[in-house]
């Protein structure tokens, strides 16, 4: 299912509008306090990156590292043979609740794919030993290429300079009973105050098996490779690359190729 171009333009406008709306909120906020008792976290690109928020393949387990953040990424996926683009903005509503919205594109013949979700951070490392956030939302075009409702559990822990992150997700398509599963693993090490290096990987698998399949539906997809994030004040730049593999349901063989992306993010 391809989304109308007008909807794609609207979704892109939504992300930019949210970003513009967040800027004055950050500027008008009371000066933050330092320490564990701070009411508001200081806007820091390095701390936001360390939470996993500036990794392009998943969602962070910690949502209280900043009031809000925005990122946009673009690159190329040789396995699919086209450009890729994605974006996200996430902002705290109140307490442990936050809202996340974005829009993405996968070439060469795709359309923009808006998405929106709510997130609730249920566990915090300082109190429970781990960070855990539950996401629930809607994608106009899920992994099965049809609209889908999604649920993701993000689990993370910081071991000094090294952070580990896992996402386990499920998407249920609103057409044809389509559904899929997703697993994401990531690790980041702080080698300098402003530099984080690590690995990021994501696999997605079609869980519905019958002969009534959408056109161009993937059977499975795997993306993995190294990442590097450089942060200055509230801004971060992430470069990622590696390999991508995809198998389509109606095609023989697995498509392999290199993939790379460049992400620009800002914390509020």
C-alpha cells in the first residue's frame, strides 16, 4: 500500500512543526538544577546520545535524559537499491509519559511513512537497576507494507562508560491479518566526553504465513554495523554503516548490500 503524496508532505510538515514548537518550550523553561534531584535535565547532546536516542534503528529505554529531542537521518541501502530517510521528534508530556512522532522513506519506489506513538518509562536504572520504556503507536506503513499498530519494549543499562540497549517489538497489520516481530540490539561506549562508538543491529521477520500477501512484502530484513556519534553542546552527529540483507516473499534469494546513514540530532 502506497501513501498519497499529500499525506507524505503533511507528515514531513508535522515533524518540522513539532520541532519548531519544542524550541520555545526549551527556551522558556526554568533553569535546570544539577544532580539526581533536578526537576529538568540539562539539554546535552552527549547525554542524549548515550541514552541511545540518536541511534537510527530503534528507540531508547531512557526517556528522561532530556525534555525533548529531534533527529533526521538520510543514507543509502544497497540491498534495497535506494535512498533511505527517517526522522523523529520525542517530547516529555508529564512524568514518565512522552510522545514520539516521525516520518520515513525507503527507496527506490517508496512513499513517506508517518508514525506516532506514546511512551511510558516504567523503570529507571537509579531506582531499579535498569531502564525500561514501553512504546505503543501507529505506523501508516509497517514492515508488512500495510498500516499497523505497534508495541515495543525497550530495555537498557549503563555500565560505567558502556551502555547496552535492546528493543523487542511487535506490529499487527490492519489489513489481511499481517503481523511481524522485531529485535534490536545496540551497544555504545563513551571513549571521549563528546565521542561515542558502538554497534547497532536490527532484525525484522514476517510472522504471518499464507498465500495472500501484499505486493513487495519482505519475508525478513537484517541491518547491522558500527556507529559513531560526535556531540557538541546540545547537537550530535551520528554516522552509521555496515551490511543490509532483505528477502522478499514473492522473490527468490536474499538481497545483500552495504548501507550507510548520517544522522543529525539536537536535544532540548
